[in-house]
C-alpha cells in the first residue's frame, strides 16, 4: 500500500489471536502453538523504528515465520542470518526497475550485490519486482526484470520465486466477482506478466484492502461485510455465496485472470489490513483494525479458502508492522494509519509456573508487575527480588516513576510499559502521544531497558 501514514504513536503489532496460542492454564500453563500461515509486512521508511536486530528478535519471540521487506535492506538481511525459520520476501525497489530492465547484466549485478551474500543463511523464498507499479509508467519494466531474474535463479537452481505485487485497481469491474475483468491498462502491462508467471507456476502477489471498497461505496457495502463480521452471505454470484468482501475481491481477481486464459495461478495476499486512524474516521480506529486483522487470521486458519477457490489455504501478509513516519505523501487521497494487532508480551513464547510460593523462572519469562496495592514492598526491593530470581522481563501497567527509577542501570531487565486506559482517548493525536512519550518514557531511555509500550491492556505494542 503506497499511502503515507500519520504516525499515531504506536507501532507494533501482533496479536495473541493472530498467533494461535494454546495456554492451557488448567494444566499448569505451558504449551503455545503458533499459527504459521500469516506473515507480516516489515517496512523501513521511518526514523522512528527499532533496529532491525531488535525487530527480528521480536519476530522470533512471537513465532513469526514469514515476513516481507520492500527492498533488500542489508541491516535486515544481516539480522536474519541464521534465522532460516523466518522466510522472507524481498522487493526490488521501484526506482531500480528501469535500469534493471535495460540490461541483463544489471540484473546479474543486482542479484550478486543484494541477494547472493545472504543465500547461505537467510531463507529468501521470493523476490518481488516492483510494488504496485502496474499500471503505470514503470509497469512495462516489470516483465523483463521478472524474466531475467527467473532465468538467473533457474540457471543456478535456486529455490527462489520471482514475481511482482499488484493492487486491486487493476480489476474493474469487480462486482460481482464473476464479472471481474482487468482494465485496459492492466491487460497491457499485467496480463503478459501473469502469463509468464503461469508458465513458471509462480504466484502473483496481490494487495487487498476491503477498507477502500467500503469507503468508496458506503451505501452498498456494510462495515460487517468489510471486516469479516458477517455471519451469513450478503449476495450470491451464481452458485457462490459471499459473506466477506475480502473473498469477493480475491475472487474478482481470479475471475479476471481466467478471462485472460490464466487458470489456476496461485495468488498470495501480499498485503491486507485495516487503518487504525486517518481516512474516513468513522471507519478507522484500533478496535476495527484489530477486528479486521484477527478475523483475517481466523479466515486463513479456517482453511476454507474463498468461494471460487474453496478449501485452499490463503497465504497472506498483514500490513504492517510499524507506522513508518517517512512514507512519501504522494498521490494519496487519504492519510491512513495501519497497525497490526495487538499482542501482549505475557502471551509471547514465554511461560512461567507457580509452585506454591516459589516462582520457577523460565528463561524468557515476563512477570506482570502491578502496583495497585499499599501492601507491596518498595519498588527497589521488588526489582532486587526480580534480579535475584533471574527475571529478565517485566511488564508494568503504567509508567510508574518509582519503578522506572528503580530499574535504572539494570539493562538485564527489559520492561514493557503500559499506558493507562483512562489516558487512551487523550492520546489519540500524534502530538499528545509524542508528549506522553517525552514525559513518561524518554527520561528513562538512557539507562532503563524499555522494550515496548502497551497501549491499553493488550492493545498495541511499540518497540522503541
Ligand atoms: C526452527 O523451527 C524448528 C521446528 O519448528 C524448531 O525446532 C527450531 O528450534 C527452530 N529454530 C530456530 C532457530 O528458531
Ligand atoms: C524457508 O522457508 C520455507 C517457507 O516458509 C520453509 O518451507 C523452509 O523450510 C524454510 N527453510 C529452512 C531452511 O528453514
Ligand atoms: C470443501 O470441503 C468441504 C468440507 O470438507 C466439502 O464438502 C467440499 O466438497 C469441498 N469442496 C471442494 C471444491 O473441494
Ligand atoms: C546481567 O548480564 C550480565 C551479562 O550478560 C551477567 O554477567 C550478569 O550476571 C547479569 N546480571 C543479572 C543480575 O542477571
């Protein structure tokens, strides 16, 4: 999605529900199973982002196995070394396409510089040539670069797929799905690419945002239909019944491909998500964004596929991990903020057991440290206690100055800080959020290991 984003303040994302966690407390609480079908987009257009190595550690800690990056960022790729459990889609930058299309040698050089150095220990599964550049002035460069890169990886026998990412604007009309047809410009630029991908049996990557379908047609599209909250079909298209707009969009693209003779080409959802702020504010808030994202994950997990492609598991990537603050504000009608779900550090790949009065601490435990009591030891005693039993992560429910001061100079203990629920409404603007961070977080950054901020209880996390 090429829209700019206002930095709302929180970045991250991931959800207890995004990952299928089994936390059988009645059995002592220990087993966590992580859902593997959903990936995350990881954009880097911000000076407000945590370092790539922190981000990759975070992904690992919550069991993320698939990510997409928009260009071959060396820091990210280096941070991924040895983490072959995380597969990565690497984008070729749009502005590189013209030069790469002009000379096969340029493609070889690009590969040698950007991909080759990582092949041994980074699991690069896909290279996408351009991001939503079809249709457009550089759209015609996609096919030659896809072809050159395909030749290159085939000649080297490398298991890397070469494809491109396109958006739904190529399909017009798209309702009902069986009427799905590519626009004339798409037929010129996209169909030859699809035919080539079809020969190679390589998926096309498509971005699908039901939010845009909703706001462009609010009289005919219901919110529930857009955010997967509908329980019953909204319309029938021949024998196919549609309950979710996501499915209708997906299938419209499939129908459009079929009309061009491109049958059974796999489709991956390169991006989907819901804005948490900006745009039509009636429809953008963290609650709706969370609902959409959770329901998307459930939909993927259900394995139901779409009416046109039933029983086939959807492969998809949520957008996005961070609210990058330097996305270019070009040609974008609305300023939107996407965030990905919620995740609570206590539900990450961690567990602890309580055995009578003895806390048995596992390596990665997070302890919740609530201080709503006048019967508690002083904060510095508590912190000493935590150190003595080897706790390395704690979570506090608000930026308590005594606790944060007690944590000064103890980098071994990382802290997740909560924002008080009653402060949330006032923090909805960027400036208010910035002030909050300046007052509550910045004074401690030098010597307290603040790892994340949870906005609300289990709502949003920011890694600093
Ligand atoms: C990779 O995944 C396997 C199987 O899920 C697991 O046993 C292994 O520990 C993981 N390795 C890393 C480095 O995460
Ligand atoms: C790389 O990722 C793919 C796709 O997720 C996975 O099937 C494969 O096992 C991974 N490779 C390694 C070496 O872990
Ligand atoms: C999909 O799965 C359902 C339930 O298992 C089954 O009834 C149906 O025939 C399947 N549809 C296709 C097209 O395979
Ligand atoms: C903190 O970490 C250092 C280096 O890893 C280690 O030597 C030290 O024992 C740790 N201290 C505590 C209190 O865990």
